[in-house]
C-alpha cells in the first residue's frame, strides 16, 4: 500500500471549482443504503466521543467516524482490487459539504486506513503527508477507525417492512431493490420451511414465482449490482429456478393432457406408457426438490445474500468520464425501459422471414419478460404510456408462454413416438398420441395466430 500511495500525486483544485456532496446524495450515487446505515453511523460517532480521551483528540471530530461508517467499502466494485487501498480518493473527489476541507482529508485517510494492510502501519502517515496534513492528526484517524470497527460489532440491524418497489420515488432505487430482494427471500424461506407437500402444484407455483421474481429482477438490474451478484448469486438462483421449472413443465404437460382428454371425451387409461414416464420423471423431480430444501444449501445462499443486503447491494454505474450515475428511481426506470425496448425492437427482422423458429419467439418472450419486470418494479411511478407498455408486455409474455408450452409438449410426444419400440407402445396408445400431437399442433397454431395479431398492432404503435 505504501508503494501505491508513494506514486500518488495530489493537486489542489481552485476552491470555486470544488463541488461538495451531501452524505445521503453520495451514498445514493455509490449504491450505499443510507437509511439502513445511518443509525449505526450515529453509534460510531458516540463511540468516537467515548474513545477520544484515550487518543487525546477533540470529540468534535466525531462526524468523521459517522461518515466513515456510512462510506466504508465505497470503492468496492469501482476500484480494481489492487487499488482498494486508495478508497479514500473517492472522498477527495467527492468531498462532503458537512465537513471542512481538513476533515474530508482525514475521512479519506480513515477509509484508506480501514483496509487491513494499512491499519497500524505507516500508510496513514504517508497518506496525510501527501496532502500536507500534519502527522499529529494520525490519532484522529486511528480513533475513527476503532470507532467504526466497534460500531460494526454493536450494529443495530433495523427491520423495515415494505412491499418491494411499491413506494415509487419515496425511496432511493438501491433501497427499493434491497427491500424487494429481502421480501422474495422471506417468501421463499417461509414456503420452504413450513411446507412439505411439494407435490401440490400450487405450492411449487408460489415458490417458483418468488424465485423467478428474485432471479429476474436481479438480472434486469444486474448492471447496478455489485459483481458478486452476477458471478455468485445469479447462477445459484438460476439453478434453483431450473429445478423448480422442471417440475412445473411436467405439471403443464399433465394439464394439457387432461384438457385434450376432456375435449375428446376419453379417459387417461389410453396413455399407460406416457403416464408412467411422466409420473416417474415427476417423482424424481419431487425427490430432488425435497432433498434440496431440506438441506442447508438454500439457507446458506439466503443468509449470504441477506448479509450482502446489509452492506448495500448496488454499485454505481460509471459514465464515460468516470462520473457515477445517480440511483434515482426515475432515471433507472428510463434507462432500463429503453434497453428492454431496444431488445424487443431488435427481434423485428427475425419475425419477417419465411419461417419463424420457435426459439426466436422464446427469445422475444424473454425480452418482453425483462420489460415487464422493469415496469412492474416501478409500477407506482409509471406514466400512462409506460402503464400501457406493462399491459402489452404481460400479454406477450402470456401468449408466447402458451406457445412455448405447446412446443415443449409436441417435442415430448414426438420423442416418445420415435422410441415406440423401446417403450413397447401398443397400437392404441400410439394412435391416441398421434391425435394428441395433431391437437397440440392446432393449439400452437392458434397461439401463434394470436401472437401475430398482437405483434402487428404493437409494431405499428412502436415502430411508426
């Protein structure tokens, strides 16, 4: 660290050019949850006042400790790991208006000093020396570091209940997202801790919806999240979702079989092999889900995610000039809606060919799904046009979802027919499977025609 600081040259800006920041504004800019940290920041200031006598420093420097608690870790996700020792530079470039110039420099030294390799070493002295601050202020920095560390051990974890992204502009985006993620984790924990009947499709549906909301919303807003959410938690959430999705797909196949049988006025006994195969696969999925949620695998994942939420899960997106974009809900909404609509528009050419592969339609569905989750998250601050977009996105997701389900069903029927000798299908079941296949094809064509109708209307409105 000393070597990094030794190579650092600091130049003072003319005073009139300096832009000062409010503590809450700075936290919002760098994805720090101000509301959940402010109480413990006050605790850090009280502890500083208590230890100031030991360090023989004025109690009036207590605000440095409180601000250091708020901003600890501000460089994570912004600076490269090897340069995290320079975390204090963020305060030098974003000075707080509640502190004097000297106090801002001392705060920068505290943030730098809290990096383990700097505490108790020559790093703090060197850092202050570079900015022409006397070494007599080293005890102030050391007292503030100890105050933050003690405050972390005694931290009061505030419990707030909120329905996710329902408070519109009353909370910063980062706080809204943290509350939304916390709520989904609570729902999953409640359902998996108290429920043993995973064979009930409604139970699986509720668990899967919570997982899908959690996975989708963290995916949609991934560019605003700290890197570990994409590298660690997103893959794990996706794995859980796929496991639940496999059971859901089998339940959909059963529902479609029942619908076909009712339409034709025949009983399920005409599909003995089909019923056996689907039944065995469903039992296997059920066992895997029961084992998964009875183990400590998911509780560990949930606990790790909740610990991250306490520290703040967002990290700022930097513009070309390295300026952090603010996390105001309106700005995030507009940017995410723009990106989602661009993805949908990019599918237009794929819809005008001789044939339209179903995977292309499935990709379009995912694009509409992204738009839906963005708009639904910001439901309370949507304008009229955005509310209409939400309605359209929901419609397309449902229509294309039905079409995809029919495609999956057709694949399963055709796969079984191809292996008729291996499974010893009798002629009657094979005949009914062919009827089931033709019925499903008609259903898929019906869903595609419905999609084309809505897609044409959407295109006229969107591309004109």
